[in-house]
C-alpha cells in the first residue's frame, strides 16, 4: 500500500515525492515517458553535447525557499542568460534596452536620456486589455511591430491582441544597459544537468519510480491512499467538457563541427525564418567541446502539450475542470498541465512545497 501515487516525474511531482518521502510517506511516482525530469529532462546527444530534449530551461528565481530546496540536489554554474533578437538584419539585445535602441536607430541614448525617448513613444493612458496593449503602452507601435508581433504570431499562431496581457508581460523594457534575460537574485544551471538533479531528488528509500506508465493503465492495479496528479487536467476527466487547447513545439537539433555557432545562448527571430529561436547549449552548460549543438524551435498546434494558451475562454473551460477536481477527496492537482498555467519552474516548485505544507 502506498500513501501517495504521484503522476508525473517533472518538478511538480518530484518535489512532492521528495518532501512527502521525508515525512515518512511511501510514494509511488510514475511517468508515461521513459525518463524522469518532465520537460526539464537533459541528456548527452550522439555528439556528446548536453542538450535539453524539450527546449532550453534556465533556472531563475527570487524565492529563497525554492532556491535552497533545489540546491540540496545540485551545485550550480553561474550562467546568466543573454538573448539577441535579429531585427532589420541586425542582432541586438533583447529584452529591449538602451543598446537595442542605439543599434536599431543609430542613436546615442544612455540610461539618463532613454526615459525621454520611451516617453515620446508610449501611451500612458491606455487601458491594457491584451498582450499587444501591454507592449504598445510602454514603447509604442513600431517597436511592438519589430520585436513582438511576428514572434508571438509564430509562437502561438495568434496575434498579441488575441492573448491575455500576461504573455508579453513576462518581457520587461529596460532603462539601462543590462542585457541579461532575467535579473533574478538566484540564477544558474545545474552543474551536472537537470536529470542528475532529479535523480538526486528522487533517490530516497520511500520513493519507488515507474516509467513508461500512463496513469490510466495502473490506477486500478495499485493500492494507494492519496493521489497527486501533474498531467493535463482535461485528460484526467476524459475530456468531458472538451479539450483544453495547448501550443506544441518541434525541437530540431543540428550539430556543427565548430566550437561556437552564435554569440549568445539564444537568438530570437521575430520576423525571419519559420523557427522562433535558436539556442546553443554550450553557453548554458559551459561544456567544452570542438563541436557544438544548436536547437531550433518550431511552434505547432498538434503534439505534446507544452504551453497552456492564456485566453479568456480557455481559462473559463479550465475552471470547469478545476471545479470538478475540487469535488474529489484525497486528490491534488498541481503543475503546468494540471493547473493549466504558464508557470516557470520556480513557481511549480513553490506550489509543490506549499501543497505539502498544506497537506501536513
Ligand atoms: P512537466 O515538466 O511537464 O511534467 C509533467 C510530467 O507528467 C511529464 O513528464 C509527463 O510525461 C507526465 N504525465 C503527464 N500525463 C501523464 C499520465 N497520464 N500518466 C503518467 N505521466 C503523465 N521554466 C523556467 O523556469 N525556465 C525556463 O527557461 C523554461 N523554459 C521552458 C522552455 C520550454 C520550451 C517550455 C515548454 C517550458 C519552459 N519552462 C521554463 C517551463 C517548465 O518547463 C515548467 O515550469 C516545468 O516543466 C513544469 O513542471 P511540471 O512538473 O508541472 O510539468
Ligand atoms: N516574445 C516576443 N518576442 C520575443 C520574445 C518573446 O514577442 O523576442 C513574446 C512571445 O509572445 C512569448 C512571450 O513574449 O511567448 C514570452 O516570452 P518568453 O521568452 O518568456 O517565452 P518562453 O521562454 O516561455 O517561451
């Protein structure tokens, strides 16, 4: 008899597994995939380069409790993510900062004078209803068109005006020359990779792991008292209210016989090519090798569910499932798929820690 059956070996499920195991609960954690780590899974490819199977994952948080918790299972490198955007035939820092403006327009603004420039573009009195307004209100139409409109259409197959404002609210506009993608206090990459981090987290005498196993295959075969489910909530309820829409991605790896392919970890292509961005993993992992692997991300509608699509009607549909989930005893729904929310890793870890606090 297990105290908990946990569905999904990503951060949501694994953090719950470890914290409950340390309270002497017996855990069975399963995943339908053939590996642990969920979407953060990484591995060495055939050329010996460490890559992230499901797209680049950079750890960043302001939350000390989260940082201290994951740091029990890994050491970190001090990587700080940098992104260039390819616009009008030139590479420039993204998020937009003082240098972006100077490269784009051949100007000489500094952190004192840029404020006036942004002010001349923005519309402060706008009622911000969607992801387009979010940007236009800060930097006006032209910069919105160059950096956001095309990228968002490629990524979501929707224009920013069709998406909730939270999607582009993730991207700040900078008044200085800081070219880091994230400015959080705690940032880095797990020194030996995410998969090793997960191996360490799940290495506990009270945790049993079962891979290649879908929840529905075993739910009636296993004896358990409580369930923590981190998969898609609509699948759990057999799509009884209809499918929750997700955006999927295709990840294409290319390996080159050169030490270095591009100037930074990620280059975004808002207006050119069919892919959204190219990531070169050696920047993130600091691995040394005479060859290098890049990953191109192509967005698509069919395939594995990666991004819940933040739109009013989707959120309303999710709330019908959520209501259903609240009727169930001893059953908890947590994580990006079960909560149908565009969460970063640290938010999922925080939720998992809070859930276990609450259960206690
Ligand atoms: P997941 O990692 O998706 O884990 C859920 C697991 O449940 C999966 O392994 C799945 O196989 C399993 N499962 C589902 N259904 C079933 C079932 N029926 N039976 C058995 N198993 C099941 N966050 C950051 O903080 N920084 C980043 O740089 C970052 N980059 C990202 C890039 C991309 C391309 C994407 C898509 C996401 C990125 N994220 C990033 C977000 C991050 O991936 C998530 O926050 C995190 O993976 C969520 O963890 P989770 O456990 O909720 O879900
Ligand atoms: N975005 C954009 N241009 C860019 C980068 C991001 O328009 O160059 C928008 C896009 O809608 C994207 C959102 O901002 O989905 C959030 O970007 P982020 O880099 O946080 O996305 P993620 O890493 O989650 O894919």
